[in-house]
C-alpha cells in the first residue's frame, strides 16, 4: 500500500520546487488528490497474478485462445510518465482454460506498477505459463510512451511493440504467424 502522508509531502516539495505556491486555492488539495490517485494507479504493486489465474476450467479442445485489444495504462519507471496501449494474449491450452476477464486482470496487475514495457510483456507471458500451464503463450504489447511523445525526441504517435513467446509459441514460427494474423483481424 502507498504511504499517503509521504506522497503528500513529496508533492508539496515538487510543487515548491517548480515555483508554485502550495497554498493557492487551485493547489490546496492537490497533494491529497495525487496520493489517492497513486493508490489507484499503482494498485498492482501488491497484487499477485495467481489471484486471477488460479481458477481454471477443463476443456476437451486444445485450440488457441486469444484475447486481443486489452487496453492498459502504465507508468514508465524511468521518467514517471504514462505509457498506454493494448496487449494481445494467445495461449494454447493443455486441457485447462481461464475465464477471459482473468487475462485482462492479469494485464492490470503488471500495468499498474512502475514498469517498462519490455518487462511487463515478459511478466504477463510468464504468469500465464506458470499458472495456466498451457502448451505455450504469446503476448504482444503495443504502446505510446509520453516520455517519448511529450518530451525528449517529441515524436507523438510513435508506438513501441514488444513480444514474448513461451512454450510451443517460442519455437513454432507457424504459430507465431497465426498469432499475428489473428490480431490483425
């Protein structure tokens, strides 16, 4: 859990550091609002993906399951600026599947932390492999990073794409191609 008092103190110092009057009407409640917001946007810090991936269901068919266009919002750990986009997850079950919303909740666990996209993509793939024990999984994240679009090189609209493949997806190029075909539909 976040320490609201420390966050409030830090926000006051930050506001003073940029030359603001922390007592002016528009900023009077800002430190408290920021502390409450951080509790919400960083709630993944204390969450375990097993909570979402542990309840599975038996299936006779072992065809690919794809959940695509899972929207996420995260915060770059290097600049404390947002990055946001979509995650696509496909897995080849080995007799067990999970409720579809649980994949989206797993994305949230990792996105709602200070993060880098490359690590988040890998963590999602590894969590699915560990808890669902499928034959394989493939994850793709595509995101816009405000640390690139609003500062630095200032290139709005640029996207970063990361992938992680585990199990049969790591070695079967046909499965990878099928995954990319499915997410383009």
